[in-house]
């Protein structure tokens, strides 16, 4: 760990364009991880299969596995902390966690609060869950058909205007999915990451997510804002690059029963070693 710290710190010195900019990098969190020999990572505890509690009460999932690889690469112990959408950024701001990998969309307002580093490791967008028996293959197959949705979801209007679907909006996801089971609609339109989680649960074996996801919104992991451009942020940028190039995240999707994402396939192709056969 000390050797890695020295190497990354040296790299930061070389890469920084001004002494003043480097002087601003106190690397507090990075140094704390090094000194205590442990990294504390916030992951979702309620978003299967990315982060959830197993039957023993342990935090597991795709992003929990990513956190474990970060710890292994650093040569430190791992402590996972369950977070929610409502507190994940606050936990990072308050120092309750060192790193956050928690299904968070990368947005301008969030970049002002936490250090979201590039490249983005995942994405989610609009898709549908539909009975396999219907054989839906194109968005245009929804034209003039009843489609269940959730009240207030921005993509309801988009799908209506773009493809002519007839949205039936429900107050909650449970009601919308029950209406789908009751054949009150031909599909449920929602965020593809949530649909993938439902399909991975084993409760929707007769359903599928058959369409190409649209209107993607990339996900970002985050370090403390002050360390975004410092050693810790640059280290996590490297972790994400290697995950995308190596296909590691595609392997984790398969492990956790997540439908293979076009985003990860495209990123692996984009970062492919041009000399590799």
C-alpha cells in the first residue's frame, strides 16, 4: 500500500500543471485509508442485484464486488456500509464512507457535491418489461397499445409522443407491475436497471426486457470532492478504465444475473487495445 501511494503521488506531481494545484491536494481520505489499512465503501443495501442484504445479512451484489476489488488492489481491508439514494452523498461528505459506488446517476448538480470521476462505469435508461409470449422486439410494437407506467416518470410522455403508446400511470411500481401481470397492459415502461433487478429476482421468469435502452444516463462512483483530481480520484479513474477495458463488469453482470448491457459492450470495444488480436 505504501509503495502504491508513493507511485501514485509521484504520478500526480508529474501530471499536475502547476505547483499551486498540487499543493491543494491534501489527499486526506487517501492517507486515512493507507494509515488504517482499511477502505470504507458505501453501496446500496436495497437495490438487488447491485447492492443488497443476503440471507445472512451481509451486503453483496455487483457493486459490492467492485468495492472488494478496489480494496484488493489497494491491499487493504474492506468495510461495506449500506446507503440509500437519500443519504449516499451525505455519507461521503461527512466522512462516514471513503468511496461511494451506489447506482448513482452522474448529474451536474451532484458533481458540485461529490467527486464523480471518469470514465463512467455503468448507465441506465428507459426500457420495458413485457411477457416473452408477446414477442415484442421494437419500440414501435407499442404503438396504440396500453403500457403501464409510474406517475411522474419523465419517460411516460416521451414514449407516448415518440412511439404512440397509451400510458396507464400508477402511483407505485408494485401497482404497475401487478397490472402487467393482470394483463391490463402489454408492458411496463421504467428504468432498465430496475427492470434488470426484477428479472434477476426470479419472480418474473416469463418476462423479458426485449428492447434497446434509450435515453441513457451514465452512473458515477464518487470520492470526496476535494480529492476528485488528486491521488484517490485518479486511482479510481484507473480502476474504472480497467473494469471497462477488461470486460470485468460484463463478467459481474453475468455473475449476478443481469441482462448484458450494450453500454458495457460498447465501452469494452472503445477501450480495446489496438494491438490485441
